[in-house]
């Protein structure tokens, strides 16, 4: 159910500048730190109130893991700078698996078959282009290369209980499951063809400028297994960038929960709440990954992608036929690629671990132009407009993380990793896990200014509708409506500086 959005007050503009009381008062908030370390962490992570110069260590977005060398189209594909040599070898092996093209079964290529039978991509890299973000089709008829479509229907009473208990993310379409696969192995029909049409939406800004947004309409053409359920709900999703994921997984849960305010008790109009999901063991965990926060860890997110995107089984998602439903008999009758000598699944546990390690350690590039006056002015605008209320600038990762490269790092991801109501315009009206049809997890902003360096077709927001950073800002609604309106109303120089700041991240 959509929650009402409270009007933001002037006090709310700088509410983000102070640590929440729950953090300061709770001595057990960080059980990995000594009292002295807690004091240091509180001081270094307190958002700044001075914008005349960069903050200390601000250039190093990912602490000692930051990539500081040459910027080019491969800038998102480097290993964390603090990896040891042996770990770098593991990273490179994981990189090979991430780029690997899988083939259908049976195949003469050992340990590379099992694709599908229904799938969206042959390799992880096909969607996460150069480890960056994907894009939506630019026009009708263009293929959905790095975009997929989630499906669900209104749940039955039994399914609703399973969703509430965390045993089910959403109620699948009885025939097509939870995700539309627009590709198939030879001899099998794809589930359908994704088609997106756009409507121009002009937005007038102060100073006489007009920005034309594109509002998408999603359709599925040529369904391969009969009509979809008449009540089916669909949501398009572009692949997000892969950088910094291990550091986000290493942020203390208490640091995230400290900023949750589901009832908006402080009256600033921001009511973020944590996503809660069950992990592979059945335990409740904080949902950190995915557009609606449905994955608690990188390895489970990876296993879900292997299964849903490529139809490959893993120890976490062991069904060899991926998202093929029992109604798709032709799909489930085809051979799978599991080979006993390699393990019970098509992607054995050791290979899944390598992909997960790779995903943990893709480096975040260093900031650019942190001393630039326009960038500093844009940073001030970012805070004053209220953007930092959800895009929380910085954290110090846990000091007891098993991986030394991720331990006790000051990082600047610009996210609170909470769910927020983003308003009607961005709503997909499709609940998933504990997120409702209006809510999205705040995506991190680090590296966002290099998105089009990595992929010139890269697009923003969950469905890739925004072609520029300004378009992305202008689509914000719900809890972010007041911040968005301030951007519309501010003078052009401030707006340009805001974009320069975002481009520096």
C-alpha cells in the first residue's frame, strides 16, 4: 500500500547532517569496534557541513580498495587495489567465468554446457556490459540486450503467506514464472519478445529550460507458450553496475538500520525501511542487493542470476532448468548440463565461489575534480536539496570482515540501502519480497559519472528510462518529491553544478 508523503520542512533540509539518535545512544550498535574506534567512526562518517574544500579521503571512494589509475572504457573491470597476489589470481579466474559464454546441452565443450533451455543471456558480461550498467531498448524493435522483465500475479492466500514468511519473493505467472526469458536453445520457442514504447514528457525548469523525459510502456509480443495470465504484472529491470559490491556487503547492518524511519518520526518526509529476506539457510537477513533489495548477499544474487538469466543450476539454486515452470513441458524435457565428475550442478560450488569473489572485488574508481569549485558548489546543492537524506555519503565497513581487503574501509557509496517510496511515476505496482509496488532500494551513486565512459548507451533508473543524470533526478517522486522540486526550481547554475558533482562521483 502506498504510504503518504509528508511535506519536507526547512529543518528537514539538513536533517542528514547529524547522526541519528539510535546510533549515538546505542553502545552496542557496532559490536566489531572498541569504544575508541566507535568514536572515530562516528566522527569520520558524520556528513559534512562545510563545502569550501574536499573532505579528508574523499577522493578515495572505496578506501584502500580504490582504483586510481587511468580512466577508460574498462575502468569498472579492475580488481580492488589492495588485493594480494594470490587473491588477484582468484579474481582473474572469476573474471574468466563472468565473461564465459555458456552453450546448450549436450556439447563437446566440457563444463560449459547447460545454458537454458530458456535464458536471457549467455554470459554475465552480456548484461553487465564491461561490469557497468545496462540500458533499455532505445526504440521499438531494438533488442532488450541488457534488460529483463520480472513477472508476477496477485498471490493466492497460500502464496501470500509464503511471501510474508519470506519463502517466496512473489507469485509467479502459472506458465511463465517470475521472469520472462526472451531467448531459447535450438528447437524451443522463447517466452516472448520485449517491446518498449516511449511517450515524451516535457518538464519545464526555472530559467526557461525544458527537459524531455521518456515515459516507457512495456509489452510482451509473440508469447511462446500461450497467453500470459490476464492479471500479470510486469517490471523492466536494467542490469546495475558491479563495482564496490563486496564493500556494500561489509557495511555493518546496524549502520544501515540506524537510518531507517518507517513512520517518519522526525518529520523530514523520508521514511526509508529495510528490506528483509530469508537467505539460503532460511534465516532472516537484511536485503542489500537487487532493485528491490531481495538478495541478502552477493553469492545469492549471483546464484539467482545464473538460474533466472541463464538457466544454470548452482548449489544455492539447484534446479537445472532455471525458471522453466512445470507448465513448460517442452523446456523441462530437454537435457541439462550437470556432469557428475564436476558436481551435482551445472555451475559447481567452487565456480560459483570464484564468480562471487570476482563480484566482491571489482574496484570503485577514484573521484575526479574533488577540488573543482563547481563540483564543491554542486555538492552543497546535493546536501541542501535533501539528496543526502537517502543517498547517504559514507560508511566505515566492519572491522571483523573475513576478507582483509574489505575490512575497516572508509567508503563513499552514496546510498542508505533502504527501501523508499519513489512515487507514482516510478511505481511498477508489483511487490517483490518485502518491497511494495512503489518502493525501490536506494542505488549507490559511486562511479555514476563514468557510466557512459564504460558504455555510451548506459541508462539510469531501474528500467533505463533516464538517458541523463538530470532526467533521472526529474523522475524522482514520493519521498524524493521535495528534493526533485528544488532541483526544478533552482537556478540553472546550481543545477549545472549539481550535475557536475554527480559526474565527479
